[in-house]
C-alpha cells in the first residue's frame, strides 16, 4: 500500500485538483452555461484548498503524513473530474469548429445564391416562390416580398404554361430528373421577358419531393437578336428574290438582244460577201491584181466578222444556258466532232490516234463544243506538218476525276505563255499565220469550269502541244457509279 | 415546155431582193418574179388592188414570203391566204432570217408548205434560192388556177 511516499501522493492529489480547477476555468471562458463550469471550478478550488490546509498542517505539526482511504478516493474523484473536463473541452472545441465550418458553408451558399449572375429560386411543389435571389427579382421586376405571395404560374405567359406544368409533372413523377425550356414571364410592368429556365427537384431523405431549384437566365437580348436576325434574313431573301427576277429579266433581254444583234449583223455581212462576189464575177476580166486583192481583203474581213459574231454568240449562250447533266459516250462525241470538222480535214494527211474513253456526265452540246474546239485547234496548228499526228486519250484513272488530253505535233507554243492560252480574245499567232478569233479556248475553259473541271496545256515550240481538261466523277442520277 | 409561172417575192430588204434575183437568174426565172415590199403590197397583189389592178389574172405558182415585214407581217399575210378559198391552195415558202421556234410553230400551224431560214453565207443563200425555185417553179405542179 505504501509504494509511493504519502507526500508525493498528497502533492499529486492537490495537483490534480488544481488542474481540474484550471480546466473548469477555461471552460468558463469558452463554453456557454458558464455558471456550471464556475461552480465546478469553485468546487475543485475548495477541495484543493481543504487538502492543502490539511497537508500543510500535518507538515507543520510534524505528524506523519498518511495517505488514507479517503485520500485515495479523492485522488480517483479528481482524476475522473479532470479527465471529464478535458474531454468536455475537446468536445466543445469540436462543436465550435463544426459550427464555424457550417457557418462558413452557409455564408458561401448565401453568397452563391444571392450574388449569382442568374436568377435562382426555390419553388414549392405547388409553385409558390419560397426563396429568390436579387437577380431573379431584377429579371421579373418584383420585390422579394411581392414574389413570395405569388406562384410561378401567376407570371408565366399562357402559351408557355402548359409545357411548363407538363414538365413539372414529369419531374415530380420521376420520369425526368431535370428540364430546361425557354419561356416568357410577365414583368411587373407588363412587358414580356424571355428566359431560359432550368429546373431540378430536391427530395428529402424519403425520396419525397421537397422543393424545386429553378435557375432563370434572362435571354431577352439574345431572343431579340434572334428576331432581328430572322427579320434581316427574310429581308435579304426578299432582296435576293427581287434581284434574281431582275437578273432573269435582264438575261431574257440580253438573249433577245444578242439574238437580234447576230441576225441584224449577219444580213449586212451577207450583202458584203454576196455583192463582192457578184462584183468579182462581173468585172473579173477588167480588174487588175491590186483591185482583185482589195476585193479579196473585203471578202475575207467580212467572213472573219461572221466567225467572230458566231463565236461571241456561242460564248454568250454558253454562259447562261441551262446545263444538262446526262451520261454520254465521249467516243460518240469525238466521232461526231470529227465528222463536223470533215471540211477542215479534207485533203490533209492526219494520223489519228483515238484511244477508248470512258463515259462521262455533263451537257452533251457543251462537251461537244469543247471537243470540236480542241480538235479544230489541233487540225489548224498542225497544218505546216506534212503528216499531222493528233491523239486523244485519257490519263490513268484517278479516284475523283478523269483527265482527258488532245495532243498534236503542230507548231506548239512557248510555255511562258501557257497562262494566257485560255484567256478571252487572247491569241499567240497573228491572223496572217493562223486564222482564229481567240474565243475557242476561252469557251472550252468556261464550259469545263461549269462542269467542275480544270483546263491546262503543255507545249514545246515547233514540236507540239497537249491540251488537258479534267472532269470530276459524279454519281449518276440513275444508279450506276463512275 | 416551161410555162411562165409567176413567183411572188415578198421581201422588204432591197439587197435581199437583188441577191434573190441574181440566184433566180441562173434558171432564167428573173422575169417571172413580182416583188411586194411589205405585207400590204402582197395582199394588194393577190387581190388585184393598188398598183396590181391590171395584172394578169391567176395566182402565183409559189409565194416566197419573208416574215419581218412592215405594215402587215408575213404570218398575217399567210393567215389571210389560208383563210381565203380562192387563195388557200397557193404554195407558200417562208424565207426568213428568223430561227425562232415560235415562228416555226405558227408558220406550220397556219399551213405553210416550207420554212427556209436564209443562210448566213452568201453562197448557201444562192444555193437555197436556186433549189427552191427549181422545185417549186419547175418541178412542182402548181394548183389549178395558177398563172400561166
């Protein structure tokens, strides 16, 4: 029993009681119900005092210090009280920290709710506004108090109400978890406000609906922009329609115009040619060489003019004609072209090399013109050759286009002019060397471009030239594939 | 025996008249041609009016009819001819520069015998006129009642 000296035990006992008093004091400071902790503080102080007095008196009188049963009891009690107080203080600290965290969380929520840039509201399941932020009030123009007395149905546009209520029903029934819709609210001043509404449901721990969280975004500005855009677009379409019919009218005028021009211009040409011929026939004998030469020039000029008129008309027509899109055999077109050009090939020695060509899609008349033009050029510019070689073929097939070529061994051209070849009215030779109007290749390029293809050429002076054109592969209208 | 069949040429353009005459000359037909320079004169000729009151009786063997005429147009002349029992049998050849489909349609609807577009080329024009006259004046048998 006397393991420790009684003195030490006494000191320990007193120490414990003082410690307990100190803890009780700190609780007085920090906890509520301060009176309780104060009384406990007092109790511990008094108990400590009692022991101190008795200890000091034993020491003063020189009596042996004894640590009896009551002292042991006191030791236990003090220990328990101290432990309890320490525990309680820790507990209170935890509670305080939890409270502070909760307060901070609530403050954060409030800030989010109040200061969001969109309207947020809590709405009861029957539609009453329970809690609204300032932005929502700003959007609909009511104060908080005014809104609290209303339901969302009160300020919803009747045309949007059914959809809204239907969505609400679905959410309550659990069919959907949230919904989003554009709708109109009546602002307090009577005007309409377009908003984007997103609604979700908060359920309690028993999965029963508690309240809706509604996020309301003011989209009046963007709706207005949308309306304006629509109005502009419609206006633009009106303008386009008007412009198109204007252009169509001009086109029709142009067609009649160019048609009558060509005829009105041709008649005098016919007379020039005709009467020069009659004059030549009539006075052939009495004309000297110079005079005959003059008449020849007049005749040739008239003929050139006729060709120019024809080419211009054809060029103009190609520009605005409706383009057909049918499948055709290039072999057939080439055969037709060669027969059309038979007058130019009469008396000429030409080695033709016509390779088999695939069928293509396009406008047969226009493609026919392209082939005639290219072949006619080949025939014309190989005239200086004793034996002309003209080859028509297609390059090895590519995935999305066919490339065709017409190659000749004629006078060729300098590659530095290759860009100019397809220009309108551009020629690389004078009419003395080779006749021509400068429209043929321009027409070819125009037609091929309308078909979605490209044109280009390669040549070497005095050796020959190759003219290429590509045509994209299309799907045909009736099945098949290219 | 080539009888003196008459050709009525209805043409407003003097140059075309001259060229046509040159062509007809090849078959010595130039003096069988009577020229009316517009639709009204054409009808005058057919009805023995105006300057044609004293002309020999009988219809022409063929009428070469231009379409673009002053006063009365070619198609109107044709309509008159075809609606008159005494004239409707006369062969009419439209000889015009118009390529227009609507003229073709109306011409044939009104019962023209042939529609020839004046060739742009002078030589082709001469050839066409010669061929026309060869057929209608020499080869073709005109309806009874035509001038002899």
